[in-house]
C-alpha cells in the first residue's frame, strides 16, 4: 500500500505537484492529495521529487 501526505507548514502552494500528478489538488493555496492511499506510486513519487520544499511524502 502507498501512503501520500503533504506537510501544510512546508507547502508554499506553487502547484508543481498538480501539474505533474492528478492525485493532487489545491485547497486554500495548499496542496492536498485526492487519494491518501493510491494504488499506484508513479506520479505521486514524481510530484514528491519535484516539490521545491519537499513537503510531499510518499511511502510504500
């Protein structure tokens, strides 16, 4: 199982994750995972790697 989370204190609302992965959306200028336990790690991991503040955590 994959677990996705976003640290609201680190998130600057740049929207890079939303551009990269459909599992993220912006709520009140902060990133939020649509599905916190997605079946696929793919784009979630890519979004985490491209997050400028490293606010996204993806674990297996």
